[in-house]
C-alpha cells in the first residue's frame, strides 16, 4: 500500500467481479451490486470487455468469482450453525455487507483508512446505502493490532466469529499472516476463516512461473508487491498448530471441478492461487 492512497488492486478486483456479471453465463457468483460500485469510479469500463482479452484475464476473473462464492458459501454454513458476527479483512470494494441476506448477522469491514474513505465515496456515488448492521474498522495490518481494532469496534471475542480474507495474504509478511490466523484460531469453537494464498513460486512449472512473474510485476508497479507464498502441506500444519484443525484447501483442479465443470465458455481458474477454509469445530 502507498501511504494515504486507496488500494489499486482492490479496484481491479472489483472491475473483474463486475465483468463476471456482464460477460459470463451461468454466473458462478451472483453480485447485483458489483457493476454499480465498480462503474461508479469509471463508467467507461462498465461493459467488462477490457477484462476478457487474454487467457490470464479470464483466469483471474474466474478466480475472483470462485473465491467470493466459496467465502459466502462457507459463511452461510456458519450462520446456519448460529454464528452472528462476520469480519471481512481487507474488504476493498466487497459488496456482501450491502446485500447481506442474514437478518441477525453483524458485519465488520476491516481495511486501510484511505481505502475505506474511497469506498464510502464510491458507495455514495452509486447510491448504495450503508446498512446499520455494518461497522467500518480502519486498520493497517502491519502496524495495528487486529484484535484491538476489532474490540474497539464492538466485535465480541467471547463469541465465535467468521472471517473472509480475500486477496490479502500475498501482500503481507508471513509473520503478519500467521499472527492473524492465530488470533482467529484463539476464538471460541465455531470460528473460522476463508482466505486465498499464492503458491510458493518454487513449486510452479516454467510456464506457470512466467505467468506469476508477469502478474507480480504488475501488482508491484501498482505499489502492492507480492511478498508471501505458501506450500499447501506446510500451511495445513501451521493451521492445525494455530487452532484451526478443520481444513479444506482447494487448488486449480478442485476449484474448476466445483464451480466451472460443464461450461462451454472455457472460463476456469489457473494454478497461481488456492482457496482455504479453516475452522474450529463447534464441538471439540
């Protein structure tokens, strides 16, 4: 992040979520607010075609749609078990809080102050109301305690909490990622998190590494370089050690089988990112 500036990658992600609504059928992730909030800053890009020009563009669009669907599916299951507080870490232009279907669910959006101020201006421009169930929590993951920021915002650490953490871990130091997961793992049974992560480049093939390097160059040029990747087996060991023993880790094959099977438009994810749901069981 550049000091005092909103996240450039947050806007690009929002544009690709909007493009999915406009270009792809059937939808993997149905977000009726995506086009409104992305188009509020740049109406000329609202047709989505700028995000369908290359294989990488399609793969990124597919991954962003799949990870949002995965996160909200996992949340719905947690809410069905009685959970009533949800934290969106690195919320960017995520729209869940503004279309929240769960009557008693309180939502906390955590992000950099500059990104939150920018988002609120886009919400106002798009005429998207801020619901009373939402609390904004400004925080810099590298400088401020997440637990302290959430407690100050009214998050109840004596009750389970569910977290989504999409498009963030690769930009943080490994120690920061582990500390955040440890905080979640220390919450009461029923708590959990969905996040995505970049695969350690050492595990990639020649073509995959070439694609990774090109993408890494782009986000670094925007002031948000990738600094952390994980190896799946090692990450699973870390999650168990941190108190999150129930783990579902999806790679390219699993994501495509779950969300893109049978499509005729060749929309599918690539191999650079993985999705994880990790939680504490309700009964331990």
